[in-house]
C-alpha cells in the first residue's frame, strides 16, 4: 500500500484524490543560495507535498551541498522542521529526472493569499544548476 494512502475504502479513496490539487512551476536553475516564490494559496488550504525535479543531478556531499526549506513568507513560518539537504550525512542526493521530496512536517495549513517560497542555501561549491531545467510541484487540499 503506498505511503500516502490514508483510506482503504475505494469510494473514499477516489473522493480523497478528487480533493487534491497540484500547482507546477518551472523555474530556471540556480548556482548558490536563492529564493523562489512557488505558490500563492488560492484559498485556505493544506500543503501536503512539495517536490522539485531537476534534469541535472546533485551528488551527496558533506562539504558541497544544498539545503532546501519551504517557507510561508506571509506567516513567517517554515514548513519543514529542518531543511532537507544533499549532505552525505543525513541528506540525500538529487537524482536527475526524479522527484526530490520536501514534504512539509509542520505549519502545513495556510491561509488564502499566503505566499510560499522555496529557499535554497548552498554550502561550499555544490553542483552548478544555472542551466538546469527545474520544476517545483506543490500538492494541496
């Protein structure tokens, strides 16, 4: 059973899927620390999932890595208790053409009009993603 499945009743499962909405934003890559606006809440909702997909991989490294945080700028709240990193110790590499998940674990409920930002912090000299094609996917209910 997939991890994101919360019901076993087939009718309830269809209803749950029908409630989910997705916002996809194509962003130009980055080299260094960066902040990107990725979502404005169209109504009071809950951010269920945030993912990035890059056509360029970023290897795991404890000296040259990226840290990702999802921030509700309007409420000044982080949606991740701690940033997701590409560090070798405690983080994960970004695989080209695969979803890199930044699932919120706090402050997921946002208000109509709240601005959500992806914050990228580079430590050392991580892979240059300036020319990378990157999309950010926000799933909400």
